[in-house]
């Protein structure tokens, strides 16, 4: 059987992954957990999310005759641990014996699009057991987690949890040990630290029970990194199979058909040059077939903005990111071709001296030898920008965004 759970936490505490870790322990008596539990990141633009819009699913090879007992354990665990008093917490549980194609399709839509509570409850009810608490929104994530088979791509995350009495207090992690663990296991692990910005990125600052999470493609390397981290005591840890780092949220789109709160890959040519607005955000526009859209590299994307600032009108690019306020919030950019850019300069005289302008439309004269020239010189600028894919740094990366280190071709990973 497959058990999906979502929407059990609030900004003040808990985490659905922690509930999953406790549940997996409780389920040991009733069957065998198959593979790694799944942590599925859904549409990262959903306004109801607490943090990373994650939902979890566990596959259990249950002992015969225990189905009702297992359902009872799951419901009791959610009732005991979920933050029911928080206004935005609406837990959902789905239990299915198999994963029908319709549920797989629903899951894909929940990762990329916005789906309705009723659709989730009806669909889950048609194929299995569903428990909707409060307004039932959590059923969306619970069903989507069950339906995410991660056949196309996946990565792993080991999440270590804090002792309960420490939750809400500052976390104690030896940051040097995180840099050492990264050095020993990157690129099989990634997004532990942000070297360029000299910070660790694998530990949240919220009051939730997560101490840190180590992400990567190889469970042995993740385990090795885990053993290298020096920190406060770990209450428990668990390895999830996940769609993190896969770009599963991105849809190929046309500029006229993009919708708010969805994420796209869009091609075009730079139509308005980058400029920096208050707060340090860098904005430019791209256009295709007469339609244009703004693109933003926000301040938290730090050094990524240096790439964006070098763009010139006419450069061909492909942008990756979510649409918010008819603006693409950049997660990645591929520079496909660069136009030749020139600066205008006063001409250099044959005697070697740079000429001075005589006046408006009157050409240039050399002060040394008196030589006259009609036109200025156009100097080709070194664009100082290589073609290829660029990404925001680890400190600004969305859970579901694919780090370039996982991609091949002409990539410029940010480490
Ligand atoms: P955490 O990751 O820390 O567990 P969260 O960020 O996952 O928290 P939730 O508390 O799960 O946030 O809230 C997200 C809510 O949005 C859930 O009820 C989930 O079912 C719902 N949801 C997720 N994806 C979609 C979607 N594509 N369309 C509509 N609702 C969605």
C-alpha cells in the first residue's frame, strides 16, 4: 500500500517530513517499508505553502490482515503531531493499494499547475481511502505524493532532526564541518554550502524540527557527508527519495500562454537592457514574435546578477523561472548567442593623440597636429560573457530546481 500525507505543519513548528520519519518507525510492526520514503516538492508558487511545498509518501508491504490497523496508526500519528490549531494547516491522508495512471497525471499537474481540493478528494476516494481534516487542502499534496513515482528523475535527501526540547532555539552546527563534508562528497552531494557567498545552506532557520538536510545523487556519499557533520545531537535521521533538484516544475511555454504562479522555460531575445532597481534587483525584458515579458534576478540571487547585468539588447536567451506579476523570477538562464556591441569614442589621430570634439556635428580635431576627422570610432566591446547555462547560487535555489552540476553540456555551475 501507498500512504500519502501533507499539510501537517505551520510556520511555528513541525514538518511533514518529521511526521513521516516518526510514522516509518511506528509502521515497522505492521509491515516492511519499501525503498526510501518519498519527499515530493509540488508547485513551488502555491500561496498556501508553509515553506517548500513538500508532501510525503511511504510504500508499505503490509502484513496481511493489518490494513485497518495501519490506517488507524497513520490517522492517530497525524492527529497527534499535526499543528491543527494553525489556521493554514489542513492535513490530508491518502491510502491507495496501487498508483493508477490518473493519479500519476494528477501528481504531475500538482507539481506544475494549480489543482482543486475537490478534484483531489474525489480522485483519491475513487481509488482508495482518503481522510480530509479541516478544509481538506492537504489531500492535494497527499495524493500528489502517492502519484509521484519519480521514474523520470530523482535525487535523495538525508534529513537529520533536532531533539524536541531544542526546537525553537538556535541550531548548533560546526559550519567548517559542512564545508569539509561538501569538499569530500561534491558533486555527489550538492547544496550543502554556498562557497561563493561563504555560507552554509543545508540548515533552515525556522523553528521546525529539521536540523539539516544533505542532498545529492548518491546515498553512500550523502551518508559519508552526514557522518562528517559536527553538530548538536541528532534525534533521528531518514533518507528520502525526492524530486528535488530535478526541474520537474518547469513547463515549456510560449510567451503569450504563460500563467501566473506557474514556472516555465521561455526563449527570446533581450529587448530591454538590464537595469538595477531599488533593493538591488536586476530587471530586463525579452521578446519573441512581438510579445515581451520582464525577467528579474532578485537581490538574493547575489552573484547571478553579475551575469544578467552583462546582457545586451539582441542577445538570444532561454530563461527558466516562475511567473509572478507578469515577470519571470529567474532560476537559470541560458545565453544562446551574443550580439556585437560597440562603444563610440573620439577617434585617435595618426600622431597618436586622441582627438577632441569640435562641437555638435562638427567632427573632431587633434589638438597636437590639427588633423580633422568627421566621424567617431566604434569600438567592439569584449562582452566578457560565455555562452551556456548559468544558475542562481545554492543560497537562492528552490528545492525543486535542478542544479547545473546535475546537467551536461555547456554549463556554468554556481558552487
Ligand atoms: P513543508 O514543506 O514545510 O512540510 P509546505 O511548504 O509543504 O510545508 P504545506 O503546509 O504542505 O506547505 O501547505 C501547502 C498546501 O498547498 C497543502 O495543503 C497542499 O496540498 C497544497 N498544494 C500543494 N500543491 C498544490 C497545487 N499544485 N495546487 C493546489 N494546492 C496545492
